């Protein structure tokens, strides 16, 4: 079931505002990840939004390439680490993955780094505290 359905995309303005207002975040270069467990019922255990800065990548083709690689890596990695952890919980994970890298990397790099992001995210959710704060002190 390596799909990425519409229901897995975070589109609700209300939920996005809630995520950035009340959620926790951490930086694992080249990704900045914000997350929040919400009590919203959903068919899928997680909803994600993937961002690439227009300020950093002026050309739309570059932004779209990075977003495509991020989405593909997410689609394949979610079944390995994220969904098995979330299957026991009744809550919905709201997730924002922002690409903050300065150059466009190969797909294998995205896959490896997103696996590391999921490992850190699962450990942060598993410990139960509010979250892992960003290492650089910026929010």
C-alpha cells in the first residue's frame, strides 16, 4: 500500500494553523519538521504538507523537482517507520516537512534523510514529551 492519497495531504487551513501554532518542531538538515498529534478522526494515521521555499528556489521547476523527490521518499518510507508506530494510536499526526537545503540533492539523499527524520520523529513521539526543539534555537 505505497500510495499517497488526497486524504494523506494536509489541506485544511484550520489544521495547518493549529499545527504551526501548537506543534513542536526540529531541524534535521535539509528538513525542518513540525508535528502535532490531533484528536481529529481520519482514515489515515498521518497528514503531511511538504514545503519548498520560493525565496530559496526562484524557478518553479526547481521547487517542483524537490517537492516530487520529497513526496516520493515520504510515500515509500512512511510504511516502514511511521505508520507501524502510529497504528496503535487513535490520534491523527499532523506533519509539515519543509525543505531548507541550499542545493538540489539526488533522490537517494532524500530517501536516507527522510528515514532519519522519521526515526527522530518516532522517538520524539514515543518519549511523550512536548517535542524535540530545534538545535539552532530558531523557530
